[in-house]
C-alpha cells in the first residue's frame, strides 16, 4: 500500500465537497483537461495561453493526486488529457520550431474534419470521470441532528460459555467485535473524524473489498468508501452530566458488517442513545480481530429454498445469542466490572435490539429469547427461525413497499409475527425505499431507485433514523407512549394490537 503523508489523505484539497462528488483537486483537474482538448479550436493568438494555463493547472493536480492516491474515477479525465496533450503541445511548440523548417515547406496540421472526432472522443472520455464519481462517490455522512456530539470506539469480547460453531476446534470460543457510538462531550475543532468501515484505513480497505466481493462487484468500483470519514470521533470523552443513556444493539444484514449503518447509529447517538453494533465472525463479510487476523464469511446460499431457510434459521440463532451476550457484557461494563468511561452511564434496563435484513430476523429472535430487551426494531428483515414464543415487547418493522418481485412469503410471515405479539407491533412502509435504503448504501452506491431507493443520498438514512427515534423515544423514554402518531408522518403505518381481530 502506498504510504501517504500524514494529514494529506483528508486535507482540505482532497476531501470531497458536500453536495459534489469530487474533491477540490479533482475539480481543478477537470476543466484543465477540457481546456487542453479545446485549445486546438481557439483562435491562433489564444491557443498558447490556453495550453500553458491548462498544463500549469493539470500537472500539479495530477502530481498531488498521485501522492494522496488517485481514484479510478479520475483516470478517464487524465487519459483524455494525455491523448490531447501531444497535439496541444505541438501547437504550442510550432512557433518555436518554425525557424528550423526548410524554407517554403508548409507546417502540417490535421484537417478539422479529422481532428474533430478525436477532440470529441477526448472530451467524452473526460466527461466519464465526473459521471463515475457521481455514481460511485466517496460517501459524505450527514451531520447528526441531535444535541450531542458523537464518540465511537471498538471492543472485542469472547463468550467463555459458548464454543465457536463455525470451526471444529473445541477450544475456539465465540468472539464478537462490537463498535459503540455514544453521546460525547465537547470535541475540539478540527478533531480527526473516525475512519469509515474500520479502525484504520487498512482495515477499512479489507472490509470494503470483502463487501464488494460479496455482491459480485470489482473492489475498485467502491474504492472511495474506505476513504470516507464519518461524523464521530474515536475515543471522544463521554458527555458529562451523569445522564444514563438507553442502549440500542444492532445486527447487520447477511454478509454485512458492524459499520454498515453508521449514519443511522450516529444520528441515534446524537439524540442520547448508546448504539452497540456487532460483527458476527464467519457471517459478516470480513471481521478484523484485535490480533490482526481477518475472519471472512463462510455463509452462502445453497440454491435450494428449503435448505436456505434451514441455514438462515441456524445463522439467525447464532446472531441472537451474540446479541444477548453483548447485552450481558454491557451490563457488566455499566456496573464497573472494568474501568471504563461508560461505567454508570448505560441504562441497560432500557435496551432495544435492532437489525437490518437477516440482522432484523436476529433481533426478533433475540427479543423472543431474552426478556431484557424492552423494544425491537426490524429494518426490512424477513423473519427467520421459530415463531414462538410470541413477541412480548413493542416491535417496529420498517419495510420497503411490497412489489410483485418481493418474496411472497415475506409480508404474511411478518404480519403473523406482529399479530401474535403480546405487545403492540407497528409495520411502517416507507415510500421510495429499497432494501439498501435501510443502511448506508445510498451514500455511496449508484442512485438507482431499485437499488437504493429514491429518497436521495442522505434522505433515506435520515428518514430511517428519524422513524427509529420516534419509536424508541415513545417506548423507551416515554414509558407507555404510543409512537403511532409520530410514525405516520414517515410512511404507511399498520398497527397490530394484542388481541385485535386478525
């Protein structure tokens, strides 16, 4: 990996401008490349000045980007400029070479009808750069709207009572990696924001490449993702005041990772929640342990629906046990089992269990098995595993619109689970959402509605977080509060009351 100058990676000239898919250096290089192409078509007196100006801007930009790392999206821009450069420089050098030509011999110049297609091709090549940067940007995380700054940290915990079921080693105990986002105190201006997808850029690249492989994409397409910085700060001081914060546990989707809902987690933390998101080894795409080992996913579809249902139920059970174990460790941390800034600040009596996709199924199972969870949020997750015992805690299921392409079993099974609950259940369908709307995907994937929904880069994550907060505030902070009124403003709501007619 190329070594980079400290601070250069995310300095003012290399960081993506909010609202634009490119950094200031990349934006400077773009018109300079175009100017190099069009210089040939300017009046003779203007050609030398335009060429010199274009080269004077483009070359330093290319060198600087080479130092900090050139994104693949800029390669077409530089390629188009490189193809045009010999012709532009020839125009610049022609007056200097004129005395060397034999008297009476005219200078050769390409006819306009030959040069025009070449120039058009170069401009077209250059134009693919910003289009690619728009389709696969470096994610820019929305600013959390709550009253707290956000801190984050990563912990690793081993369950001494549970053997690792994915390996044959009887001495291999189940280990999970957990990232915490929490309300923080005042953070100094200019504090370095947390790396997205990992504690270091190396971990972030390992995770990003694993996620890309998991969906069949070449890793280079999303090489902007590990360059991103979130809105939280690693190891920031916990907010003062002594307030005890409700706890929200999160399980990612199948092959997902603990950081896949960072924007959602930061929004919740800014409103006074502690979010604990899990990596599930051998299920998450890539889990980097404290000793540097990387555990990659070993779960995959068999191609047979019944077999896949059986496998998914087993994986969901492992995840549910992970969630219960992490809640136990958080209880120990809060009681002061070890010196920790969060000791005495975690209100584990107000704990919610949440998850996306298969993680949502795991959240439902965890709530069935563990009465310590006071609320459940399922982010577009198909309910795998047993349907008993009945859900005994308020449950929110956030879903995309059900279409003819949806699994026909999804809605009936989810409805069955909510109807059978002994506490109120809420199903909120968010208009314009897709399955990946419920994670960070809209921030960095192509804005194709069928892929990430139609709510915009930040609109989807903000809506999902706002609906989650409306529910959690009602059931965890307001006791018996009914979230129905607030939830209706985010989509189409159906309410499932205990004992109501089916």
